[in-house]
C-alpha cells in the first residue's frame, strides 16, 4: 500500500470526527501514542511494538489530513534532489 492510499483510508474512516476534534487535541492523542511506542520499544514484545508503530503512523496521518498535508508529497524531501552532505 502506498502512503497516500493509507492516508486516504484514514481520512475516509475518521476524517469528519478528526476535524471536529481539531489539531491541538489530535496532537495530544498523537503524543500519547508516541509515549506508548516508547514504552513498547523498551520491551521485547514484537507484536506490541508493531501495534504501537501502526498507531503512531495512523495518528500522524490524521494530523496531516486535518492540516491538509499530503505525507507522500512531504516525504519527497528525503527522496528527491538530496544535496551533498545531507544527513
């Protein structure tokens, strides 16, 4: 699946509710998921790690959607016209 397709699926399923919640509250949900990922990374449970990575990515897509950001376009900065010495 392409990133754009996943982002569109998130929009179709959750978009209306996400926009009602707004960026600030959505960001707090995103940060909560990042915290859960941090906890999972400290452990050995691979299934939990996968679940938390998925949750973080889904909430990132939600934030992008309600802020009109196409993540696939945004990620081009890492794949196109990379200057010498770029880290």
